[in-house]
C-alpha cells in the first residue's frame, strides 16, 4: 500500500512526501529501495510522456484499471 501511495504522489501534482507516508515507507523499505521505486516510476512516467509527444505510443494497448488508495 505504501508503494502505491508513493506512486500516487509521484504521478500526481508535485508535492513533498508527507511525514506519514515517509513513516509508512520506512516500515517496509530501506531508503535505497524507496529511491529505486521513485526513480523507476519517474523514468516510466517520463518515457510515456515522451512517446506520446512524439506520436510513438501504440494505437491499441491492454488497459488495467486499479483503484488508488483511499478512493
């Protein structure tokens, strides 16, 4: 759950991680693991935006919808 909350923060409106989320992450992950997750999400997000901007996204792609935490 903490990893999904981190992802929501990273792909939503830019804002610092709340102290509550930082505490949740530290319960499950090391600092290095949090950095690795954040970089992975950032790289995938950036790549997806680049592909869309260049018109290189696939015409059809399987989509999976998953509720976000708290929704």
